[in-house]
């Protein structure tokens, strides 16, 4: 796919719109979270937006619209990152129903800080789309 300057400008405009929309929605959700005293919702919204941002970033790197699955990228990078990105919201949700409330503290979750860096969701979304559209076109012997 030939990506000329118009595609790049449109992609940048889309990125600005996505960033602004994400910021607005996160602000609205934070206001609701503060009034309801349930932070679990913000964790789910954040991870969903992180994955969407990663998927959007991958559009810039996809060179073909043909589906060619890259299984190594999918199984070794994308799926583990997606699992790690959803791990904290799942643990947080389970703690709100007192299933594992004693586990949910900063000392028992080594990647608590990594979750808030957004890296797992962004990398998971980016590599998920790339793994779908970047498989090898030649079969190896």
C-alpha cells in the first residue's frame, strides 16, 4: 500500500482526535469514579483505550491489507501483552467482590506501576494488528 503525504496528514489528524477523545472520556469517567468511589471502572476504560491507541498506531505500519497471520508475533508478544494489560483490572474487579482483596496492594503486584505506564495495552494492540497483517508471504521449507 502506497502511503503518500495525504495518508500521513489524515493519520496525524486522526491521532489528535483520538487523543482528545480519550482525554475527554477519561475525565468524564474519573468524575463518575470519584462520585461512586469505585476505581475499577477507570482501570477497564484505561486498558481499553490503551489497546485502541495501540491498534491505531499500528495502522501507520501496516503495509498490506491482505490478512497474513504472523503466529510468532501473535503468540509470543501480542497475547502475553494483552493478558498483562488486563491482569490488573481483573484483579481489581475481583477485589471489589472480596474474592482476593488481600492481594490488591502495591507490594503484592510487581507490575502495578507498569500498568499505569500504559505499555502493555499499547504494545498488545499494536502487535495484535501487525500480527494479523504481517505474516510471511513465502512458505519456508
